[in-house]
């Protein structure tokens, strides 16, 4: 997910940062709120909610469905929504472009 880290970096205040606990809670609530037949629809709903509720301007989401196909351990979709960030962040020589997936596999999404 893209996020402007300049404010929390300057303030060193967790209140200014993206709240990962709230993000995870909102995704869980969305998944549990209704039945999704297709991972494609669930991925789009999660992306729309994160962009709207969490004010995330860009995200890349990978959503998998374990055991959906007998010959594969997992199948799924990867989507990108919003405007991609123009800057790269480096952590121990790894860019954010290398950190290219958010894995969301709801425990009760077995259909």
C-alpha cells in the first residue's frame, strides 16, 4: 500500500501512521459481512474499501484461495488500483517494488 510517511516520520507519533491493526480489522469485517463466490469480487471490494476508508492512494493486492484447484496449493488474483507512487523506499537494499504482495487469505473463505 502506498502511504505518505513524511508526517509520521517527522512526528515519530504512531497516531500519524497508517494503522495496520485497523486495516486488518476492516478487511476481516468486510470478509465476514457477506458471502463472496469469487476471489475477483472480494479483491475488488477489499481494494475499494482500503482506498476509501483508509485513504490509501495506491495498492497492490494478492488474494489467494488455497485448495481451490486439486493440482495446485493455491490459486488467486493480483490487482493494482490507484496511482502508483513515484518514489521508492529502500530497506536493506530492497525496494518497495520488490515487496509486491499483500497476502490476504481469510480463514473462513473456503467456498
